[in-house]
């Protein structure tokens, strides 16, 4: 008999007890974070960004009662327990450190990447621990509905022992202007989604081999445009993460093929699906289907839902931090755990520079 479809694609809201102060008024905050928080009925107390006028416009849109002139002023003023940062990663560490010194701020949700390099990320985690604050990293792909259901299927043993996995992205991100000066592009800012969620699904990585080339469309100088990484996990799983940010020419009348697809094969079944993000802003849910010798009699089962990664999954990201604060437990997206993802990014860059497979043990992970 095929098993009942009783998955939970969206994280339940167990806690909405704490006030949030928001830094940033760009797309990811204004259109995604705050849309998700409004739907989940989270309490947003204040906002600030580089432009007070822009922050005021976002505050009016989402009925946020307090607008500050600068992010630093927001942190100093307090009036909330959780700081939510959606700001360029090179400016994020200073804001985190300022927040760690404020008694009223008890938890911080940082954007990914936590920092531009592993050493800075490690320092931030150590400083948060010393300050007795919760630091969480917004690795939001873990809360994409198809990834949540896949994790539930894997945890039930429906696919048997996982053998191999792949994430195949053929999509064109919007590169923010501040990325021009980093010297690190796709691996740090896009591949990090895929590498982190693969860790979440299959455990720690033994080694990574990464090949890159520039993206013909991206006009500023960069090395890691199009990226292909192969990973070997300690569990024996092998995986492929491909980020094709070129995805073919773009011209009027040209019919391209934009998508993100994934597939997992196990000893007792297969799961596969797609990520709905490339359809934004029109929006479509991510998809999922699987066939299991253990639970579906070898037949394909296809759970469906109407919610999306953007914006609904971001409610789960904030909720896991609220719940950790309420229960005095580690958040699901802990900064400590995220260090292994940052180490994986460093290993990928070393693989590119040295043209070899790199073991995570070279970084102590």
C-alpha cells in the first residue's frame, strides 16, 4: 500500500512572541522577509537602511511603527529582541558586533554568507557565544517546501540508503552592485544555497572538487561565474552542484529554458523535483515527486502545495529563531553549523585556485 501523503511542506509557527528590528529596505527585506512576516503575524518593531526615505516607504507599506536614520541608530535604540539583517555581507560583521553589545538584543538573524571568508565567520560565532546571544544564518533554501518534504522522505528511510544527488541550476540571478568588488561571486552568493542544503540532507562533506569559468553576460570582472562542484560525503553519497548563471542567450523572441531541478537516488527509491524561485515574481510552488520500494509500492507519488520558497519559506527561517529564543535551545539554522558551510565554500575556492580536489579536513571540518 502507498503511504498517506502527510508531509509538512511549510514549517509550523510555534512562536511569534518576540519583536523584530529590521536592517535593510531592498528587495529581499521589503518584498520577501516582510511579506512572510506579515503573513505569519510576526511583530516588526522598527526598520532602518542606508536611506531613511527608502526605509520609511517600506515601513509605510508594512505598517512598521518606527524608522531610524541608520542601522547603527536602530541597534542602539533597541526596542526589540531579534535583529534581522538584510545588508551587504562586507558590512554585516560590524552590525553583528554592535548588536552583540546591546543587552536588549537577544538574537540575530544574519544573511548568508555570514561573512566574506571563513576566518571572519569563525570569529563572529565565537563572539556571539561569549556574549551569550543566539546567532542564526538565513540559509533559507532549507525551508523551501520541496527541500523540507525531501528531508522528511529521507528521514523516513523511504529512499533506502542515499547513493547520489544533484542540483542543476540554469537561472540568471540579479547580481547586486556591491558584489563587484568582492573577488568572489557565484560560489559565495549563489552556490552557497545548494552546498548548504546538500549538507543539510546528507551530512558532512569529505571532499569537494570545483571547476569555474566566467559568465559571458556578467560585465564586471569575476572568476566564479558558472560553477560545477562534485562532492563526496562522509556517508558515501556523491553529489553534483551546478550553477549555470549564463543559461543561454537573452534576446527578444529567444525561447530559453530557465529552471532549477534536483534529483536524489537511493537504494530503495528516487526523488526528484524543481525549485520555483526562477519564476519570481509571477511565482510558482516548488515541485516534488518520489517512488519508493518501501512506502509507495514503487509507484510515483507527487505531493503538492500552494506556498512558495519566496516568500513563505522565510517565515520558517524567522520562526526557528523565535522558537530557539523561547525554549533556550539552538536554532535549526545555527551559526555554529553554518561554519561547516563556510568551510565548504573556502574549500571550493581552494579547489579552483589549486586545480585539485580539496578535503574539508584541510580547514578543520
